[in-house]
C-alpha cells in the first residue's frame, strides 16, 4: 500500500487579503489588465502581475512594494 500526504494549501493573511484589493482597484481604474494574482508559497507574499511591466508584492504583514 502506498500513500502520500498532501501539503496543506497556504492562505493569505487577513492583512494581505485586504491590502490586495487596493492595488487591484487602482489598476482597473487605470484600465490596466491584471494577468496574475498569486500567493508565492515559498515567500508567503502575494504577487500581482499587471499591465505591461507592473509587478506588486504584498508581504504577510500587508505592506506592499512596487519593485
């Protein structure tokens, strides 16, 4: 008999979830397409890819950066 333990999915923090709405709203108001919103399980940060070259990272404490 063989089996495996599936790793539990990571969830964003409440601060991340609330802060994620703000840049997404700004992007759509500026008519910029949002291509991806993803939680990076390695770093715990939310990654937003939008427009032609817009990348936004939201850390677990809710701070966001635009590298």
